[in-house]
């Protein structure tokens, strides 16, 4: 009993102690609850304050953004719907957001790409995407000629495309669609008779080098949302060497083809144009001419193989005429892409693995298709290219050759255009030949190296874009794929006063490899002759004719002499930064002092008036000065 009493007393003591502990914990818990409540209140206050500050900051940033947009509109307003700066609206500012990256080039140093971020471990692919543009099967009427809207019939991206790049490319695709839709594809009816086979293969099989040249052209498209701001590929140096504004180039090969329609229980056949297009940051014409031609060869080989198989069936079963025509329907422009897509995909996938850089200068690409072109002979390609130290010059040789063919007997006209480029005039090239048009535009856009032409330059565009640029009274170089007479009518339709503008130069590129230069206010020919009085120019153009073969040495010499003239007249007289610190004040150019210095050092130069009146005030020269003396580009 005594033991039980003792145990009972001990349990009471333990229970009492537990009660004390419980009360203590209860009190602590209540304190915690009060603290949590207080913390929640303070947190709510802090969140409200944070939201208030963020809202205030966003308002300030928005205000600053509007100021920048308005400044950019004033500097490069061609990118934005034309409205008075005094009446600029929120909708205009909103529109500007979509093109901010393009317009902001005014803030950037075009001469020195300062890529301070860590380079990615990857190389930029040789190409970004590939497309086939044409027309799908439509219900066509019985007219001999019709026009249809072009569509994407095939699309393939490079192997390692990431979601962000894919989205950016889809944005560019809308521009491509607009380009082709502004030029509806003409569809011409082929007669339906017993000789339809010969008529179809007549234009499908006639291929030669001249046809390829006339149907191969390219366009410079806008850059893709500063894609290189997020990562810098290992071959960025090569990209900037041949594409200093990091634009996307689209190379295009147009080919003749046919489509079919089924009307009144019979097949109808129509001749059409189809386009193979490839996007790239490497505007190397020698490579992409061959790439697009090989894709065309894949389509051709696939068609011939299928046709031969179907022809055997025709001979075996003696098919009626409508069934024979069904054979042609199975290999028409639209259906043959479905048949050849695996071969095209395989070829482009292997090509996407190829790399070019300043360190990896040789492209040596071998591809063998499963398609046979002859008995026991498969379709294959050996594509080689070497990056040279003078890749900028070698990449311009074809365009230079074409320009020299056109202007070999019109040297004054050539120098007249070059002077207008240096003056940052408004230059419109027009031609009905796309290849000639874009090559000449490309040449005059690039020719003022080591300066970089920063104003709008679009090798292939519409009259609406020209209208916008002219309204803003800003410099530009553009190409219009139309005749001179049609261009004049289109300009009149926009504004008759354009034809009285003394800053416009229209260069009509004729099919006979000559050019007519139209200036509503004639230029001073003596000044132009004096500006380019070097006898070496005459020697270069001597014996060059519209039918001359490419003379590499003469083309190289022309580019080198123009470059050396620009350096001698404009650049070599400028001292290095450490020789004259007064040229820069508070990180800004002392323009007045530089002007005075140049005037004094050009006193014996016959071209001083031209240099100081035009070149000195040009955007490209002022940008060059900012780079040379490390000034702010903000």
C-alpha cells in the first residue's frame, strides 16, 4: 500500500509539472500567434509600398520610353506610321514597340559590336530556315491567265532552333508572306491536248546557267529582335565581318512549274512560278546559289523517278487520256513537294550541321541522295567554300562585276550615283529583273566601306515604303521591281510633288545592261568628275563590256581604290584620340573643333567643299567619329 501511495503522489507531481509546461507552451503559442499576425500586417504594408513604388517606377520608365520613342521617330521615322510629332498618340507609341529594335540602331555603334556578354558554346548555323513558296490547288476559271496568292508549301528550320528563335522566325515569316502576297503569282493555262506531256516538260527541263542567274535573287530583311543580345555565337566575328548590321538575308530561286485543277471532269494544267527561299545571317552568294539549286535538283530527280514509274504503268495498262493526265497531277508543283519532302529534309538537316567561322574557314560538305538521276548514279552534291581574309571584297565580286558591266560606258553615271550615296541622297533603283536590281542595290549600299551606311537600305521593296520614306524627307537606298514608267506613275499616284524633289535620284536599270539616271534637278557634273578624277578608275573600266566575263582583278581593284580614296580624303587626316583630347568633352563630340581641324587640313584638297558640306554631316561619318573617339551613342 505504501508503494502505491508513493507512486500516486509521484504521478500527481508529474501531472502538475506537465500542466505547468502546457500553460507555458500555451503562452508561447499565443505570443507566436500575435507575432505572426503582426508580421502579416507588416508584410501587407510592405507589399503595398512595393507595388506603389513599382507603379511609380513603371510610370517613370513609360514616360522615359515615350521620350525615346519620340526621339527615334524624329531620327528614323520611316519605321512608324506617318503622323505629326505634335500629334503622336498612344497607338503610335504602341506600334513603335514592335520595331524598337530596328529603329534603335541610331543609339548603337555600328562600327564596333561591343559583345560583352559571355559567348555561347554554339556556332550560329549556316542557315536559319527554308521555305518553298507557291500556290496550292485552287478552283481556277477557264481564263488563260489568272493570279493567285502565294502560300508556304514547305517549311523547315535549322536543327538546333530554340523556342525563342522559332517565335522570332515566325514573326519574320509574316514579312515574307507580305512580300510575296504583294506580287500575286501569275498562272497561265496550258492547252489540254495530246501534247500536254511535251509542254509540261519543255519548261521543266530547260535549265542553264543564264536562267539560274536571272531567277536567283536575294533580299535583306529586318534583324530578329536583337537575337545576339541574349547569346553570342562563336562565329560572331565572321557574321559582323560580312553582315555588320546583323540583318537576315533571304536568298530566293524562282523556278517554272505547273499545277493542276479538275474542272468539268477533266484535268486542267497551269504554268506557274515557284520559289525556294532560305534565310541566313551569312550573305555568301556562292554558297546559297548552290544550295537552292540542289533543292531544285532534288525536286526534279524525284519527279523524273516518279514519272518513269507511272509511265511504266501507263504502257502496261494502256490508260485512257484522263488517267494519263492523272499521272501529271500526281507530280505537279504541290504534290511533288509531299513526295520529295524526306529527301529535302535530310539534305537541309545535314547542311544545318555545317559551320563557318574565322577559325573554321573551310566548308567541305558532301551529300548523297537516295534519288537516282541516271542508272547506277545517285544525286549528290560536293559543296566547298573557303573564308578568305578579304571576304568582304570576295563576297562583293559578283555584284561589282554586274555594276561594271552596266556602267562600263557610263562612268559619269556610276560616279554620280556614288556621290549621291556619299551625300546620303534619296536613291531609287528600278528594274524588271530582280537579280540585277538587288545586286546593284547591294553594291551601292556596301561601297562606302570603311564607312557603314546606316540609313534605310532595302534592296527589294514596294512603292508604299518609298512613299513613307519620302514623306519623312530622309536618306535611303531602295529597289523597286518595276519599270521606270510604272514607277513614275506610282509616284504620281502617291504625290505629284515627288517628281519635283531635287534630292531624288532614280536609276533605271535596263535589260540591255545599261542604266538611265533621272534627276529632277541636274547635278554638277564638274564636281563629280573632280571628286573621282583618279586615272586608275578609267583604267579599270577600260575594255569592260556588258558581255564581259568576270574579271576578278579589275573588280577587286575598283573596290580597293574607292576604299583608299575614302580613307585618304576623310579618315587619314583625323588624329588618334590620344593626340587631341579636345575633340571630346563630357563624352560628347566637339563637332565645331573637329570641323575646324578638318577644314584646315583639307585646304589643299580640291574636294574640301564636298567633304565638309556633305560627308562631314552625314550619319555614317558622325557615327564613325563617335566610335573613333569613344563617345556616347545614347
